C-alpha cells in the first residue's frame, strides 16, 4: 500500500517519505480501514520533530486521526461492521502505523461510526481535537446556560470547543488574533469575539456575562493568558489547558488570587484520559454531528504526495483551520 513515513526525526522536508509499505492485517478485536482522509494534529508534528520523546519505532507512519470505510475485521468483531463509514482516533498512539496511508488497523472501538450525513473531511477533523475540547468543557459538569471562554477560537481545538459548547447550550466568548480568525470564530457560533491584542478581554467578558464571569475556560496558551483568566473567572470556575509551547514550560500561579476564586486548574493530555471517559465523549460528539452542529473550518486538504507541504503549513501556521491529507 501507499503510505507516508519517516525513519528519523527532523524537519518534514528532510525525513518524510511517500512510498510503499506492507499491508496491515487486523488482529483480534481490530478492524482495518481504507483511509479516505487523514487529519494532522500538532502532536503529529511534535512526534516527528522529537518535541518530547525519541523514535519509539524504526519506521513511523504518522497521524492519529482519519476517516474511511472498514474493509476487513479481526476475530471478535461483528461482520456487520464491514463497509461501515467510521472516524478514527489515536491510530498511531502506541503503534507504528497511523492514518497517513491507504489503510490503517486500529482497535475496533477506536473506529467510531460516522453518520451518513457527515463527510470524511469532517470525520478526519474529529479525533484528538474534538476529544480534547470535550474533556476541557465537560469534565466538570453540564454546560447548559453556563458561560464559557475559549482562547484561540479559530484554532482546531478552539473551533471544536465553541461548537460543542454551543450545542450543549452554553454562552461562548472567544479570543482571536486577526480579522480572518474573527470571521472563522463568528462562523463557529461564538456569541462574543474579542481581539486578544487590542480588546480589554476581561472587562468585556465581565460586562457581557453580567458581572459573574465565566464558568469554564479552554486555553491554548495558559502561561500567557493566566492573568486575564483569573480576572474574568467565576467563583469556583475551571481553567482547562491543553497545550504548551515547550516541553519544559513552567507556570507560576498567583496562589492568593486562585484561592479567592476557588478555581480549578485542569490539564488535559487526551492520550492519557481514561478510555471510558473518551467513550462517553464520543457519544456527545456523534450527537453533535447528528444535530448538524459540528462544522470545522478546513484550512488545507492535500493529496498524500504533498504531505510535506501539509506538515509545514501546520507547523509554521501558514493556514487557519484543519490540515488534511488524502491517501
């Protein structure tokens, strides 16, 4: 089969190769998917560059997320699944072969039914971003009539967070850095869109939220946003952080302010979230899909042969929105 792979960590242009790889076969309780679309995440880039760990396998076919059709099953999997449209998450976690290939094998429960009304492009945009956003939003209870702040509302996780929060009945504010990002955040359904560099974010949010502050904050850059977060967080509110710019980043916390807010800090690394929590999140994500409330912005969709350009577009922020490749 055709696949993209690397045998050493480094720059995309130096290490990514498109060539032939052996066809994977499903084992017990596994399924094989003919991949229609593969989604790229920042963690895929970080794995390729050695951000936090070395090469766990001699050869890696990257990408955790994707969407396609089940074409083979292993022992213990119902034959009813053959031909099923699915979205895939964590395909390459703990394995050497991800979705940047014509076929991928994953545990059966990591191939999730994709509603017939949902495109493969949207399916490949779920996975890590949607699961991460769900964990940040819902780990501390229902969102109905809650106030939510999402930093980076045009980003991939930011988009997922806005759309899932709106589907759940929350009021949502978001921050962005440009007019282009603002247009995307507005299209995502945010009630209030603020420019991070020019607006008084905390004051604007407190005014819009009736002086009560926000109950949940979903943060892509907690170190930079901490002061703003504490200035507009409700009593007992939750700040969830899911990204860091460096493997050695540390966070000085103003303890008295945090104590006075009674706030909770939640740090989300979705790969280590318990399996049963992810399964519960999947139910909500698919319900959101079925309701037509999840429509991520696709920034770039390349053929697999152009995977290097796709990785560079994500790594160097050359596009806004989800980056996909098509095996």
